[in-house]
């Protein structure tokens, strides 16, 4: 099979300009079987909302889709890719496939992603806690020979591990690495990745994306300045690949457009005023994320929280996860009520209401 270890110029340009990439949820019915109509409707929602891509087969899609007896990994990747092809968007749209597991499994998943038309593979370190950093680098090299790699610094609370600055320096030198999702929920570890990429001769080939749900707008509004061998190097986190962005996506796209538009503002006072307002908005986004992701309970309800918002909008039938024990935490529904009440300007309920019937009927 022909591998896809390069991305086309339009996708590369969009990836580096920065865009909104929602992590795609899994639509299940009350019997916990795939609801294909709603699964397709979610993809249509993200495209019509103006997202620049989707990530499928990732944590938000539920890692258990790979389990024997569930066997939904190929199906959900295929459904999303089919909808993108059918939409004929006339604009670049980045398809990211989640890739997990030991090297042999990761290679198999990468090959499937290429076959289904995906542009990059988001390579998760989850479940590899007993691996050395060198072994993870070797795994990355092998996957990058098949599909361009979207690196992933996953927070320990949901299965990740702490990785050293040296690891990220080695990682950034791998020719097939095209982006990194930085999601340790930790400022020090975020800086490790930024510094390591800046120190790489490939720094202009690697796009940085936030997955730090506790600091989304802060990440996107910061210019990172790093000294590399006496030279000042500047780097931005240009976009986001986030489970949080699986909800209220239309509003997210509008905020992202505003952030990107700041680059063209020449008046420093005007620019500073706009940044100050966006940083204030960022605290509201973080508060909403705390409710959706169940931060109070160590993120146990993060996927059901996303589902609850989509259920309220009519995009999902219910908050159904593959694991029946994965449910909203006590008090989480009330917290979602609160952020809906306190931040009505963040939701896109009207946009969904106007289009829901069409998304569900195509």
C-alpha cells in the first residue's frame, strides 16, 4: 500500500495558519450501539460551523472503540471521511486520525487512516507508561514513515505521562512530525514542548496546537520567545485540537477568527485592548470547560459532559458511553446549567437549532 508521509500544500498552509479542530465524539443510541445518523450529523455540524478539521478515533471518540466486541474504530473513521468527501467543501479541511497502542497496533491504525484519506495521525502516548522515552521515539519514527504525525502531550489524569525536554527535542527532529498537540494542563511542561520545537532545525515545519483546556485562549494569544544558541526564536500556538471544541463550535470558530485577525492590527493600544477582552473571555471558557470536563472530579465525567451539551442541542440522543459506568458525576449537570446561564454568549444553540433537521436528514 502507498503510504502518505507528506501533506499537501493547502493542508500544510491551514495547519500552520492555525485552525479549529474539534475532537469528534461517538454517537450511541440507548442500547449503546452506533447511531450512524447522528454520527454523520456531528461531522456535518463541525463542517458547517466552520471548523478547519476534525480528529476522529481520539480520546473524545472513546478509546474503547478499538476493543474486541466493540470494533467501531474503522467504522467511525470511515463515516467521518465519507461525510468530508460528500460535502465537497472547496476549502482545505484537515482529517486527523487518532492512533494508539504498541508499535504494531499503531502501524496498523496508521495504514488504515491513510487508506481512508486522513492527513495526519494523532499519536497518543496513552497506555505506554512502562515504555522508555527512546522506545516511544522509535515507535514515532515507524509511524511517521506511513502517515504525517501529530504529536500529543497527554495529561496524566487521562492516561498520559510526563515527558522530558530531551524527549521533545528528539521528537521534533523526526522528519514526519508535522504538529504537536500540547495538552499536559501544565505551564512548565507546555514550555518544554515549545522550547524543544524552537530548538529544532525543523521548527518552521512543526505547527503547535493547544490541548490545554484550562488555558485555551491564553495559549492562543501568547507569543513564545525562546533563546536558541544566542538567537531569539518566536513561536505561536496557532490553533487547537480539543474535546472542548466538540461543543459550541460555531462560537469557537468566531473567536478563533478574532484571534487570527489580531495579527493584522497595527495600532498597539487597539491590539492590547482586544487582547485584554479576549483574556477575560478566556477565563469564562475555562470555567465552562471545568463544568463540561468535570474538573472537580478529576475529569471522570469529561466525555459524558460533552455528550450532555450535544444532547441538549439535539445532536445526540443521550449521554451514552461504551462503558455504562461512564456517566455524569454528581452535580455535573447542575454545573453545566450554571455555565449555560452565566455565559450565554459562548453557546451556539441557535445555529444548531437552525440546521439540526438538515444535518439529521441528509
